[in-house]
């Protein structure tokens, strides 16, 4: 649980997109679209090295990077922050 300005961000295992799952989703979508890593890097403005790290599950991408990749791959990025009542 992370406390930020009267908000608690709750991490439930079922609601977290884990690094490995994220990597698999990006790589799988890229392959479905038949886009090379070089092309995705160029189209998204993300460095090739960064993209390769993300696809291997080794990267720690920012929301900005994920959003750029999602736009090119035709994916939607959703972020949910839950407010805890009663405190």
C-alpha cells in the first residue's frame, strides 16, 4: 500500500500488470502487427535499447513510455487509483 496525499494506492495481485505480463503483451502485439523492434522504436520515439529491455521484462518504463508504445500498438493504457474512505 502506498500513501500519497490522503490517497491509498492499493495493490492487489489480480489488478497489477506484472512486468513479465506487460513485456509479453507488448511483444505479442508487436508480432501480431508484424512490426520489428527497430520499427516500433522509431515509430514510438522510444530508444531501441529501452524497448528491448521492456520486452525482456527488465525495463522499468514510465507511464509516458508505455503510453507511446500503446498508441503505436493500438492498445489502451488504463490507470486506476482507489481512494480509501473512512480515514
